[in-house]
């Protein structure tokens, strides 16, 4: 019952997110990842003046229900959004940059940025401004919920231009379909997981 009340409220994330206010699309992200983000807002490992009080106001079982719900919502391509692909961004995403010691984003976030459940979110189709803001949060230490600090290490090695380029690359791709709730490890790459 409480979950239905929460979902009836105008949640800015929804299926498409709300780029104008910095709310990313969370539909179809892995359940484990979504729950971890909510818990990180509660314990301060991830900072947001908007999300911290919301997450802290939810009981743990409601946070878990919300994560489950949104993990199964299809993430359509956002209406009216077009982002030009970036050649430099594609290189960083697929190959990385050995001179800067930046590994390929796809190594952890899956081919084409489709995610690697249960823990790694998809990046494909997310808003470029949100992706840039996230990378900058890793870079400046305001986001610290990566146990191995791999994201902080990668982000600190990237230039401002690299961050913009990789964000544009992933924003130009379509989001994947939702993964099964109980997925423990992502199956081998299936090109059908990526939308045409």
C-alpha cells in the first residue's frame, strides 16, 4: 500500500527521467544497483540535497520494493532527445586510453553500455548532462559508494573533454531492456538486449 502511494506521487525519474532537473532515467536499472544507490543516500556515501531526505524518509522494505519495481520498468528512448555520438567517447567506451590509464567503460558496464547486473548499471541512453555530473562527482569525491574506488580512479584520470565525450557517446545509444529481477550474473552478450 505504501509503495503505491509513493509511486502515485510525481516521481521525476520514471521511465524517461527528467534531464532538466538532473533526475536520470532509472527504469530498467538492475535491482541491486538501485537499492544500493538508495542506501548510499541514506548513509551519506552518495550526496544529493534532493535524494538524501527522500531516501531517508523511506523504510528499508519500501526502498527494496521501489528498487524491484523500477528494475522491471521498460526504459524507452526518451522523447525529443538527440545527442550526437562522439568518436572520442566511443574510443573511451570500447577501448579506453592506455596513456591516461583509463580502462574501457564497456569492461564493467557491458557491451554498448547495457549494464552488467546485478551491480553495474546501464549507461546507454542516459542523459549526457547526468552522466557528466556523475563522472565529475566521482572525480571530486562527492560520490564514494564504489567499494573498490574504481570509478573514482577512472574519473580522476579523465580530462573534462573526455568526460563530455564519453557522456555524449552513451547518451546517443538506446537504453537496454530490463534484466530479470533474479539475475545474478549477466548472461553472455546478446545483441537483442540492445534496442535497434
